[in-house]
């Protein structure tokens, strides 16, 4: 019984202290000059909005840059191929981005270079990147490559060479192909995991 009374007394003291603290806080709030607080809040809101807009703009620019790199890769690597071959080339590029074994953006994958001991120079993964040629935006084959790239980039096309990270033309036999599993032959390319 005695313990219960002590416990109740402690509870009442704590609740009384909390109640007085709350009353002091409310009183301080009521008499406080809220002008500076509102000013800080408005400035913070402006900075947060500006930050959000800038983040959106830069994210969209990076997205468009990566989409352009993918479209150019489809155009130069597979413009003479059937549509299925163009989709497969775009998929391989995206598979490399997602694999973790290659760079983490489409443009970095497309423009990746490795040292070639035979040539004694850096060689691009996709040879067209070593050229200065660019297609006309009005070119129908480039517009088709852009459409293919867009569908693969945004995941609107069902994968046809799932997991493929490499491909080569049927008329060559690269040494790296021996250690990889062929997934498909589409047009004049063979695709490998």
C-alpha cells in the first residue's frame, strides 16, 4: 500500500512538472515575436524548392544524355540489323550497366576503354566511339534507333537476350567468345552471357 502511494505521488509530481513545462512553452510561444521565425521558414521553403527543381533538372539532363548514348550505340552497332537485333544491342548495353562489372551509366559503358597490349593503346568497347561521325537527327534510321533505345531504357520492351553482356558479328571469331555461353543469334550478331 505504501509503495502504491509513493508511486502515485511520483506520477503526480512528474505530470505536474510536465504540465507546468507545457504551460510555460505555450506562454513563450504566445508572447514570442514570430516574424523572424516566419522569415526563416519562408527562406527555407524557397531553398528547398530551388534544390528540388535543380535536382529534377540535372536528373533529367543525365537521363537524356544516357538515352542519347544508348540511341547512338544502337544506331552505329545495329542500324543495318533487323529490329530484333537493334533491341538486342540496346539490351546488352543496359545489361552491362546493371551487371556491376561495368560502369554504372549508359554513357560510361558505351565510351569505356581498355588497354590493348597488341595495339599498345586504349581501345573502345564499341569501335564507333573512336570516330567523330554523328547521325542527322532527321535520319529515319536514327529515329528508329532512338525509339528502340527509349523502349529498352524505360523497360517497355520484353528482353530477348536476358543476361547477355557481349556480342560480335558472325563473320569474326574473337578469343573471348570461347569462354562465354551463346544466348542467341539475331541478324548478323551472336549474343553471349
